[in-house]
């Protein structure tokens, strides 16, 4: 009598495949979470950079002061762009951004709350405000610094913020923001 051929996988072959798959996934997970952390920084950093550029251009266009203001609970919760002498976010800001995840911490000059960034009618600011955006992933800490120069341009630096206000780092660089 001729035996019937079976089609498919045996239990042993299936288990061996699952073991190999789980090893590959465990090797890829740390780099994947690092990539997600860089992506979170990229999104928050881009939004903040756009908000600062919008405030600068609106100040020049309107010929009046325009500010980027932290939400009541701080920069890490989001910010808005307001014209004139607004002290907080109004019901109809020029632009608003909410950081919903809570995974990215945003500090301005070392504080999570505080003074808005105010652009005058010429698009300039005082004291070179610095924003440090940080997040963690798979044991790595990721940091990105945005510096607003006195002439109103926004520069990015990977890692911690530089000491005095400088003119380096005008490129928007994301590579190397995780250590």
C-alpha cells in the first residue's frame, strides 16, 4: 500500500520557524524604537520651527509684534502663534500646535513653561531663545536643539544646546540626534 503524501508543515518545522522569527524581531526592535524616537523629534522640531518662522513672517507682514506662546501646561503640551500683545493662547490664534503624545519634552532656556518668544515688527528677537527637545527610546536619549538667532532665523543642533548664541548649524539635521 502506498502512503499518502502530506502537504504543509509539521509542528517541528513550524516551531523552528517561529523561533527564528522571534530572534530576528528581538534584534530589530531596538533600532526600530530608536527610529520612532527620531521621528517624534523630527515632527515636534519641524512643527516648532514652522511656528517660529510663521511668527517671524507674520510680524514683518503685519508690522507688529507676534509671539510664540506655550500652552498653559507648558511647551511640552504645545504652543500657539499670537499677534499683538497676547499673553496666552486665544480662541483664534494665527497657528496652533498640540503635542499630544507626551513622549517629547520641550524646554525653552531650561524651563518647560515660561516666557513666550516675541518677534518685533522687523522679525527680530532678543536674547537668542533656545528650545531643547528630548525623548528616550530603548535606553537611548535623543535630543535636538532649536536656536532662534537675534535676526529671527531658526537653527538646529543635534544634542544639547550650544552655549552662547552662535551662527553655526543652519542646516536642519536629524542624523545623530540619538546617542
